[in-house]
C-alpha cells in the first residue's frame, strides 16, 4: 500500500499514455489528463503553495471548491507538502468557525473570503487563463500563477505522518492513514479499473474515491455535479459515456 502522496505522484509521473483523470464538466466540457500531465499540474501547484505561502506541516489549506479536476490537483498538492486540507461544510458562510482557522483559502468564490489574509482564486472553466473579474486585494489568480512554476517539485517539506491530512466536519484523517482511509470498503477499487466518479457527492467522498482508484493503478472519469444529475436522468446517455470511456468500475 502507498504511504504518501509523494509516492503516488512519482508513480503517476511515469505514466505517459493512458488517461488517469478524465473530466466531464458542464456544457459538454471534457478534459483528459495522463498520469504525467496530472503529476505536472500537482508539481506546479505544490511549488506555488510552498513558495508563496510556506505550505508545510501545520499549515491549513481550506478548499472552498466543488468536486472538480482542479480541486483534486489542489488537494494532492497540499498533501504533497504536508499541509492539512480542510473542507468547509456545504452551508458554511465565509468567516464561519469552519473556515476561520485556515492559513490559505483556495476558492472559486473569492468574494466569500474578502477578509482572509491569503486567498487563491481558482477559475473552473477549462480554458481559463485568468480568473476574470475583481479579486480581493492580495489574492493570487491561480489560472495565471500556477503556470509560472516549475514542472517538478523543487523543494517540499516532508509530511508529518501523525499530522492531519484532511479535516471535514468531525472527520480527521492523518497523513499516514490517507491511503488506508481511501482503501476502506466504501471506496475500494479493483486494480487497474476505469471508474466513474460522480460529482454530486460531498467533496471528501470524491477525494477518497480518487485516491483509492489511483492507488490501485486505475483511472477516473470524474463528472461535475450537474453532469452527474444529467446522467442519472438519462440512462442512455450514461451508457454511451460508460462505453466511450471504457468504464469498468
């Protein structure tokens, strides 16, 4: 069993061929990332977190984002440098106790966090090169900033195995337990499976499933919440997608 996200990303970096993450967003958006490309995104994002925000064990990164391929990248990057990913409750308001303690806020809605010290604004559309619109003073525009960082991790702190990797409500998972948590019954994946992951589940559930599939050498077809609902309502469309993408689990 894998013991760290560093081990996972090193495994992904050598996979140049098959997709490891295929994203179906709203309005027919489709993005496909090989293991090497996914690792490249994670490396760039890790470098940004470390160089801009001194991300390390003891630093909390609030992911105020929906289930999305970019959200997976930010979670992996935070774990890669030993930080704690905190997921706000779905109905948490900005400034609530749920997100107040975070050191870095990564969000698609920066207006919710205008009082936070360190804010990263994430544009969700596939082709976005800037966030667009107004940003709080000092906020980092992820769409333009991430691309300026190196394609490999230059220097990242090692995680503290006992420190929290994920905090979501009453759930707290330590770095040393991430992959055991992912391999639990609810999230287990057959080795090498191509798995459809719905985007209308809570973010911790989606992250758990992604880790489980990748740890087992598989690949993921991830949908947005709206696409998941559309597939649920249209069985024929879902069958076509499953066949087209070679989903086996």
